[in-house]
C-alpha cells in the first residue's frame, strides 16, 4: 500500500473529517491505490445502517403515539398528532430515496409493534388494554392513514 494509504489509516483514527476529504479526493481522481478500502467499505455500510435505524426509530415513534391515541383518546394532543404526521413524512421520504427500506420495515414491523405496545402501556400507566397481539396494519397503511381503524 502506498504512503497515502498508510496516512489515510492513521487519519481515519485521528481526524475523520480530513480522512473523508482525502478519500473523496482520491476516489474522484481515480487514485484507488491510495484509498483506505477497509475503512471506506466500513463507512459505506454504516450509511445503510444509519438509514435503517432512522426509519426503524420513526416507525416506533409513529406506532407509540397511535397506540397512546387508542389507549387514552381523551388525552390525545396536538403533540401526538404532529409526531405521527412527522414520522409518516420522514419515513416516506427515506423510502422514496431508498425503496429497500420498505422491505426492511415490513420485516421489522412485528418487533417494532411489540416495543411500541410496551412503551405505550408504560407511558400511559394503563395495565390492561384490548390491543391486538400482532400489528393489524401494513407499513403502507401506517404511512398513509392518520386515523386507523383498530380491530375490536
């Protein structure tokens, strides 16, 4: 590996911003032999993980507030409604940019739903409530509808 490659590895650990700038410069110039490929691959993977985490977090937030609306409709607030709509918008935009995120959310929906139920019960202080054991909605439905028709 070239001297730049060795320097880039050191830079990755000591000055990530400078490492990023130099790596981009090398890639644009076609100087691939100077690129710290291992760390570059690591960073590219982390971009996908970041986007998956972002939509996961937003879907959890959306479901949590939808369930709180279901559990305690008398306590519904503008804040809950804003949170739901904001989450719907953020997820929709990310999925538009990266359609594979929709499949990821569909696969993760059962676990996200379970965590949202647990969180809603904890936040509301309600011990027993008639919520479906499994999420009764698809990802599409959760992103399209504000007023969900929960099964009885």
